[in-house]
């Protein structure tokens, strides 16, 4: 399992963002074979002393770079208390995944959607009544700043309690909460693996053929000193034969 956090800052330039990648690899017999890439959230307005116009373009290019890979599952994270319909990430995801086969919407901060009209929009989105994604949406409630020190178990209990109230009870349980999101992502990963495996196998066959051709062109192995001496001797003999032709 590889986690790539493309969110590192560069203090030497004063920028809040950088193209440098912090890569964390977790390996073990029970770990999944996948790469998780966490990119910065997209924004459109400059914050004096914090972000610049260059940062806006940098983050945009960073996001587009990763989501254009056809084998990538896009988790489009959108806050419930924002203008969901006009979120840039949904626009960019549609450009690279027009059929929506690999884009899953993840709605966060449902506790900040205080107006009933806003809640209704979120509910309709998850139920597929507005701007559908083929894979649909899930709603999750992360820790707030006030309970950032709570344990994972406490967070899960608080989330479950939150979604036990209206209007969230109108939604299917498999679309609510981080545990449900984990199951959904696992299913998507399995589906993508099955659909992409024939292509991967074809790519590997092509690479193998090209590599075998390259090895053949390089001649026999010369890993030992004796083999290397013989090879140099052959080159010297060949040079001796063709040298008179150049005189």
C-alpha cells in the first residue's frame, strides 16, 4: 500500500504548496495493493500572505494530473455547506471521466448544512435526483475542530448517532458514514481491477516483448570477468579486421 501526500509546502519560496511528493509505503501480508493519493483542496480566491495565484494554478494542475489516469478512482470530496453544483472538482472529473464510471462523490461536513433547503439538496444528490454521478454520492461526518482528539471509535459512534436523525434517515445506510464508504471503495477497487486486468495483462505482454528484444540486441550476458574479457577480445578482433578498410 502506498500513500502519496502531494500537499507539502515549500518554505524556501513562501508558497503554501509544492510539486514535491511525500511518499509513505506500508507493506505487509494483509495490506492491499493500491496507491492512495491525497491532493490539496481546490480553491479560487487568493488569501494574502497565505496563498497566491500561482498556488491556485499549481493545485489545479496537480489535481488534473492525477485524475486523468484512466485507472484511477476519483473520490470527489465536496462540503455539504458549499455550492455543490458548481464545485470545480466535479467539473474536472467530468472532463476526464465523462461517463462517470470511476468518480464517486463524497459529501462532507453535513453538520454544517444547517438550512433545511441545503439538507434537501444533499439528500436529493445522494438519492440520485440531482446532477447524478454514475457511482453516486456518499455522506460522511469527520471530526470537527472541537473533537479532534476523539478516538476512531468515538468518531464512528458520533457519526452513527448523527445520521440516525432526520433527514439522513431517508438515505440508504450503504451511503452513510465512513464505514460504508470503505466498503464502497473496496467494491469499486475490485470492479476496476477486474475491468482493467485484461488491459494490464496486454500492457505487460508488450513490455515483456520489448524487453526481450532489447536483451537480445544486447547480446549474451557478460556478468563475469572472463565473459567480459572474451567480449572485449571479440571487439578488438573485429576492429583489426575492419581497420584496413579505412586506410
